C-alpha cells in the first residue's frame, strides 16, 4: 500500500499542474482575442451607414479628418466635432479651402483632448451642447474598440456607429512595426475594458 501511495502525484504537483493548465488556457484565450482584434481592426467601414445627429473624428492618424469631412458633405451627419486638434491649428489650417461655408459652419474644432479618455470627455460636452442622440465615430480601425469603450462610459444614452479608417500603417499587417502597434493597442483595449484607467467625470444633462 505504501508503494502505491508513493506513485500518486503530491498535492504540490497537482497544484502546479493546475496552474500550468490555467496558464495555457489564458494564453489560448488571449491569442484568440488578439486574432479577433486584428481581424476587426482591418475591416472596412460599412456601406450602409445611417444618418446621425453628429459625427466625431478622433485625431491622431491619417485619414480621420478627411473621412469625417466627406461624411459631413454627404449629409451622413448634421454636425461634426474634430476632437484633439493641435492648439496651434486653426480652421483654415485644418479644413480644405474649397469647403463651402455652409459646411464649415457645421464643424466644431475641439482643442482640449490629448488622449482617448479626453476625447470621450470632450465629445460628451459637445454632445450635450448640441443635443446629439446618435453619433458616428471616425477613427483608425485599430483604435476603434478602445474609443468605443471610453465613449460609451461618457455617453450612456447615445447610440454610437463606428466608421473605421484603415490607415497606411495597416496596409502590411504582418510587419514587425505594425504587429507592435496592434499588440500595444490590444493591451490598451484590454486595460480599458478592465477599467484600469477611468475617464474624467462625464458631463451630465
């Protein structure tokens, strides 16, 4: 009987084996989540976007402002907020000269945001001031998931429609620099989901 008992795994061995299995499952889950994140980041914007009360473009990458202006000119939204504009930039610097005044009058430049969390706070104030109930969100595909997490925290009563932009950085998704960018954004998205960083108190009303 003693010899049979000696062949049984010890409590420590079973504990280590359990943790190894859990670690493997977590790694597999993270790999699957990252694969979905990359797939989602590379998806083009939908063709059947509805008309919304407003459009917000989160600055920080190529194509975001141009895309939001195109949507505004196509009357896909009533008003446009460009959030996170450089303090030195003016409307003349940012908007194309051929843009009709009737379109320029519908554009608001937001100078307060320097991060995604601040984008959400700045957008919340604009949404309240302009009585926005539906909002098209324009940002890079790899940034969209995190942006939606932060915007939903500050805009619980607003319906959000993502309109992702595929920047040149994602034209070669398996380059080392691109993978590094995607991994970094994936980690930030997980952090936002976990609530590690909370946005400033949203504007109520």
